C-alpha cells in the first residue's frame, strides 16, 4: 500500500488553468511560435507502394525562386543510426509504402514550398506490393511479443475440450478497420540547429506527447548526447497516441534544418500527410470462441487475432491481452498473428489493444447472452473473477459489478425485452451494454523538482506534456496537496526538456507517473529543508518503485450503456443516449476527468459509427482527409453521462488514482453494436456500423 | 504574384502585400502572427480556422486573402473586450468546453456567428418547420455546430456552454 | 499552387470577356471548392477572375411566378430566404443538408452547381483519372468506390456529382442562365451537367468564358409540400450516400404529379424520370413507390463497394414519398 496524500486540492473540481488562453486562441502550439528567419518545409511523398526511387528532378522546383533546398536520399544529411525503418528518413532509395517521404522542399515561404514540392519530379522502379490484410494469408507470423511487452500467445487449460463440452457456444469473427487518431492539430515541428556550449544543438518545437522521449529518440539518430537536443511542447493539439513517439516527420524537420543555411525550418504535415506518416491503428480480424454452461458461466474463452504490420517497422497491437483477465474462464487461449504488408507504419491509438479487442469480446458476450437467455448485465456479473485469472494476483480493486449495477440503474436497463420489439416513429430502438477495463500503467524514471519561492509559493518543474488531458491543471493540485499549500501557490512548469525527465503522456499513465514524482519531490523538500524551507531551497524527487504493482493486479473498470436508434427504412444509426460508470480510483479533478472520460466515450462512439480508413489494392489510403475519414461531429453525439464510483485505490499511487484517459473508449463500440442488434435483430460484427450494414 | 490588401483584423487595420495564393488563414497566421484561427485540415473539413468575416462565420482556409480586401475579420482573440471574455468564451471556460484547445477558437467563432444566424431566423437541417421561429434546443445547436470537429470529444460541454450563452 | 494573377470583376460582361480571352483563366466566387482544388494541384489556372462581388446576389420573384436566384447568392441566404422556405422547402432542406454553416455562408449558387466530384482519386494527383487527365485511366475502377455513382456511369468514370442543392433544383425543373461573349442563353439544369461517357473531363455544357449569372425556378404549386432526405455516414457535415428530393401531388390515393431527383448515386444530379413516369396515375402506396424506384434503378451499374446504394435508394425513395403522401392525406 502506498502512502496516501492528505487531500484538499485533490478531488476539487477546478477549471482548466489554460482555458482562457485556449478560448482566445492565444495559447501557442508548435508551428505558431515566432522564430526569426523562419523557412518553410513541405514534404514530397512516394506515389508507389514498393520499389526504389531512380531519379529526382528538382529543376522546375528551383525555377520557382525562393527554394533553398530540395533534400532527397541523394543529398540528405546522413543519420548515425538507420535501424528504425520508420525514422531512417531519406537514407536510401527504398520505398516501403505509398506516402513515404521521398523529398523535402525548404523554401522562403509556405506557398513556394508547397508549389515547389508539387513540381519535384520523382521517378521510380516499382516492385510488386501487398497492401490488403488477408487473415488467411500463408505468410502470417507470430511476433516475439505484443505492445508493449506482453506475451504473444497464452494457453491455459484445455480450451478445445471445454468448448466441446460446453452447453452453449459462440464462434464468430469480428473485424475492426484501420483507424486514424486524427488529432485536430496535425503533426508539426519547428527545427533549428545552433551552437550551444561549443557543441551542435538541435532545438525542436514539436507537437508531441513527450518532449523527453523525442529527445531520447532523436539524439542517437544525429549522434548527439541527449543534452544536445532540446524539445519544447507548451501546447499540443491532441495526440491520442499518434504523437506518443516521434514519427518520420520530426526527423525530416531536423534533417531539413541541416539544409536550410542555419535557419529554422517550420515543417507542418498536411492533414492528408498525417494519414501515412502519423501512425494508425492496425486493422484486426478476430475470431472469438466462447463456451459456457447452462447458466452462462464461461468455461472456455478463445480469442485469436490477425493484424497487419508494416514491412518497414513492426508494430503488434495487444488486441487480445485484456481477454486474458476480463472474465472468469478456466480454459483460455489467446493469440496474435501479423500480416506484414507494404503499408504505412501502425502505432499507438487510444487504448491500443483494449479498444479493438473489447469490440470482439464484448459483442461475443452479447451473443452468448442471447444464446443462453441470460440478461447481458447479469451474464457479465456471473463471470466476474475473484482474482486476476492471468496472474493469479488479487485485484487491488475490481468493481466492475458495481459499475454494471449502477449503470443499469442510472440508464434504466430493461430486462427480458426481445430484440426488434421497440419502435419510436421511424426509429427502431435498442439498448446495449459492454464492460471496459484498462490497466494501471506506470512508466518508470520520472523526476520532478520543487523550489521554495517567496511568499509561501513553490515552483514545481517536470518535463511532462499536457495534450489536452488537463495535466497542467491537475499536476498543480497534486503538488499543492503534496506541499500542503493552496493550489494558487504552485507555479507549475511543464512541456520542456530543460525540466526534469518525464515519460510520455500515454498509456493513461501520466498522472500516476508524473504525480508520483512530484509527490516524491515535495516529500524530499520537506525531508531536506523542513516544514518551512528557505526561499531558494530546491529538492528533486524520483518516482519511487511501487511494489504493489508486482503483488496486485491493478486496473480501472467500467460499464457502458447505450441506447441506439436505427432507421427502419435506411439503416442509419443514431445514439441519442449513453451512460457510463467507471471505477478508476480517486478522481483528482472531477471537471477535467469528466471531460476526459466523455472524450474517450465520444471516440468510442465515433469508432462505432464512422471511422474507417480504407487501404486500397494500390496501397493508397484514398479517404485520407477529414471529409472522407469521418470522425464524430456535434450532430452525432447525443446525451452522454460519465459517472464514477467514489473510491480510492491505495495500491496504485500516493494519490489513490488510476488512469482515465483511455478507459472511456474501451467497450464503447461494442455497447453500440449490441444496442443496434437489440434494435434490429441484425448482428453486425464489423466496424463501423454504417447504414448499409443495417438497412435495405 | 503579389497584390495589395487592406483589411481590419480584430479591430486593427493592416495593409500588406500578399502572394495571391495566400489564404486568409495563412495571411493571419504567417504574415500577421495572429494564430488564433487554427489549421486543422486546410480544406474546409474541420472548422478549426473559423473566423467572422464582416460578422459572419467563415472558414479562413478556403478564402483567398486577396479576395478579402476591405473585409473586417474577427478571430477568437479579437472577441475579448479588454480583459473580459466574450460571453460565449466565458461559457466555454465555465463548462470546460475544451480539452486540447486546438479546435476551440474555431468553435467559439462559429458559435458566435451561429447565434447571430439564429437571431436572424435562419433555419437548420433539423428545423422541422422551415417557417416557424427557431427554438435553439440541443439538437439545433448540434446540427448548426457540426462544421466544427472536436477530436477530444468536448461536444457535450460545448453544447452546454452554447446553450448557456444563448440564454444570456 | 501555381502562381496566378487575380482580378476582381466589376461587371459581368467584363468578367466574361477577360476569361474568354485567356485559356488559362478561371472564374472564382466563394472559392470553397476552387481553393481546395488549387491546394491539391487539381487545377492550375494562371489567372483568377473574382466574380463574388458582382451584383448577382438577389433572389427575386419572376413575373408569372417562380424565382430568379442570382448566381452569387450565398447558400445560407438562399436556404433562409422566406420565399424559398415557403414555395420550395425541398430547396431549403437540400441546401441546409449540405456542407456546414461556415461553408454555406460563402458558397454561391453558381459555384454550387459547378462544384466537382469528391471522388478520392480525382482529388489525388498521383492517381489515374480521366476527368482530371483525359486518357490516363480511372484508378477508382480498381479502388474504393463507396461514394461513387451507380447511375450514368461509363467505363471511363464513376464519379458522383456531390451537390445537394442541384438535386433539389433539378427536381424543380430549374433553368441555368448563362452569360457568354455572345450574350445570354438558358439551359435546363437537367441538361446542364453532362454524362461522363468517354469524356468525363467535360462536366457541363458551359464553354470556356461562360458565366452562370442566375438560376430560375418555375412555379410549382405542389412544391410547397416537398422534401429532401439525405442518408450519409455522419448525421451532418458529410456527402450523401443517397439523397432524394421529391414533390408529390396525390388526390384520392392516386399520384397526380410528382417530381423526383436523386443525389449521391448519379454522375450528375439525377432526375428520376423513369420513376416519375411509373408513378403518375398510379396508387400512392409504398409498394408503388418501391416499384417506381426499382424501375429507375434498373439501369444502375454498381460496384461491390456501392451495391448497397440500390436498396438504400429504394428505401429512401419509399420513405420520402410515403412521408409526402402521408402529409397529403392527413
């Protein structure tokens, strides 16, 4: 059990400290910083899916005037490390996917850069390619592990025998498409090379979820010490995983700035370019087999996943991992197989693993409820495990049943209503439920610094990033309680590598990881300088290891309840109402927490109803913009409620909190799919739930 | 090719020579350093660049700056009155109608323009009776604001903020 | 974007003369489609003539009934115009179903008619496209065609016309008023857009330099009870998978007259003449509506991706006509 803070500020509903700057638009994002003597970059992307660049003719581009450089594999600054196929920008003539960087134009102004990029003539030697996922391909392979370090396959008991003996079985294939994080701010970087302390220095203003991770990744590519790379990200327009690690565009900006005569280069990606360069969620084909007794108690759970990965760089999403612990099933088998293709590099997208995996498992559970005649809420309650089936560890807390019960009550869940039995005018009406879980991730190595200022004020410094989560607000609250001062006495600095080391804003781990470091620093200040530290007293604290994470299984849980309407003629789906209840330990700030949970639910609804990136046989993502890759708009989002249980998880961290950034999306699409089944009697097992699948 | 342009931005007159290719958005951001309107898609597909042009909400990414000679442009930065936020901005703050903040200035400008359209009696796609007065309920706000995407999913709070601002 | 000269037109004749004289010149009005295309490199004019401030921004009643809509009337203003709301609700609804509030404040009537397909391959200069680059082929044929047309297609082009407004207008027998170097002419909107055939690059009957100055809509009493329904992949701010514009006159359970047009399914705003003929004089029943839709769709040539548009169009036609018939008999 970790030593808990006395809470005064923690738990208070505080407004976002940067709200004023954001509603006026004066908060500066990466591209928006003024830098003297700026030049402007524009990327040229490959128009073939596989092959070699044989020639690049920049004559017309230079003829524009105002073009400083056309950087290609022939003249690009050489990187010291090309082992990462995604980041080895312009280091060879190889093309590994359509939409890969083949040249960078650097020009005096953005209009010239863009036009020059259009005029760069690239010729290719094209090779045969594969770009479409085939779950039956003979080339599927098992990765060594799945993201970040889970076992690829697991097998407990005898799942085949249990299925053979089960009173009821479900055996179905579920599909989720490629999805794109699509933060509203496209990836963009301002890169400058200068000299500092007699050494080269790379200065980056970047749109990133982690300034220190960018430094750590970029430094070896340019044979620099990490201290020779500084990264700032004061404001970031969303990331959802796509800015969790630097992608090729960041390296491209740094390379471009080697070719700009010492001037800074502003390199924004166009929205279209973010589709092939900013990462995406891999498509999945998931076969789920469940076996249960006459009362619906699971005896067998078998979840097989096939995903695509890029031949340029492997990414294996942990799609079936949550199935290993979600329900009590003595016989369990999970597996992940990859189909390597000539496609852009897949990466993190909000709740990698849990989000697509929960779609398959939670729809399968709904199918089991139909098969057994057990109410879907009750079915989940019956299969709630007393301890973590995978590790055998006790739960720190598992309050899924409470979430299901409270959610059913708040939603007005109806039992015993057959599918396709309710109608309101043109709309068929249905209800659906799904469970959610997300692990407590702890990223090690975080460090914070606290300095006593005059007037009882404190400076708190950590190189964390607020990508819209509210970190800038809640870290101040945590610091206030850790220091025993009002929140107004805390001057928090984040978003800069000049501040102590902090891990990525990802994995729902930010508050736990950064907050623990801030608490450690505050405790160090008290230990080293007493209750009334002198002005100027400074202490550093490193996030301590939490032994409880080895002894307990620590997860957030949740339950979603959805009302879906399906047009009886056309099959159009609307979700007028969604009620979700979460168990996530102590809620640090109800205002920002509710927003974050709602945001996850919205992204889940968006995945349920709209989102699908097409990869066509040419290797293109033809719908690579926000007119064709649909994310939910205002009109798609009805009445949403996010509730949570009033609780503290003392095993998690000194704040008693668990992650809330991702659990909102987990299971949300399944709840919608289950509600559309209830409305129509039509079971759709592939996302998104578009009208053509439900109407006609 | 360059052309001269005189316009008022957030109450201040500016005269500048612009490349004829420069959009209103890029002229504001790259030439005037007014980065309140955001570039989310640059193709009229997200709404983050929304500004008020002569009082009406428009997408600044699809307008050529040179075509806006003589225009009065208002960005979210220009909606404040001294230290005081515009009521729509204050409602966004009060309802936490924002997260990352990148779509927010566009949402704010769009809401201000939208409320004026409602006052002028403009119907929307969800107005059942085209000839009746507009009752600005949640569905009307959602439909009218659908040109402003928010990937953080702050929609519920944005709608609540606009409802409050509309009542005020 | 290729550098271009920019001129603001002060009179329509002058604008026509300027563009007629320069094969690399184009008109620009609201710019919501053209600026998009300039950025994508789909068009590379050397000269833009801005017609947005020409005095063509009025909606007026015609002698003998009907409306004359100036070419630069903004979509938002047209949708909100009291006479349009009263006389042609289908047109208001279609306009309001299109784009977003911000875009409708800028997009013009003439520009809306001339907006070009949203075919993903047309919009990608690295893809073969007979419309953008005649004779280069059609990447859509082996690509993603969820949004493509099923009616009026050819082996060279499947691109759907994206307008909502034009679908309502073609149902209302609108005429396009065109000013050319030799004066004014009128074209029925139904014949304004060309079928792709083997020349998908020729999208309308306009000659280079001809300028749309107005759209005229004749009187149509039954249009007071008309409807527009758009089925799409979002509840708002998305192009149509299928849309239906209709006006219906039913008496004693029999269809006396009908106007029916389809969007999202045609290579041009699709007047459903076959369905109309099937309906007139017949019963106003769901079965008859479905049969009429079936007759119209007999000529459809869908792809695997968009075959769903056949049942979806049928369902939507039935829903819209049933709704109008219900109103009639209520």
